C-alpha cells in the first residue's frame, strides 16, 4: 500500500511540474512572438516607406507579382536551414 501512495504522490508532483513547464513554454512563445514583431517593426522603419507603399509591396509579393533577388533567396534559405537545425 505504501508503494501505491508513493507512486500517486510522484504522479501528482510530475503533473505539477508538467503544468509549470507548459506555462513556461507559453510565456516563452509569447516572448518570441513579441521579439519577432519588434524585429519586423525595426526592419520596416529602416526602409523608411509609408504605410500605403509597404502594403502595396507586401500584397504584390504575396500574389507572386515579383520575386526576391537571388542573393536574398539564398540568405532566406540559409536562415530557414538554421531554424530547422535548432528545432
């Protein structure tokens, strides 16, 4: 009987740890999204174009009306590869 009680306590402690870690993962995910958004805002500000032009540019790119130059495609692929390695 003592063994069952010990196992039940371990189960409870483990579930509590899991809940804490899940909370930490959510917080870290939010921090990552915030950092990514800040990075995007900073990049947009360095380009120094108005909202209408930026919107038109992004819409045209999304529609496939133009492509990135090869040097930027290579850089983007390298960044994607690095992210895949970290995952």
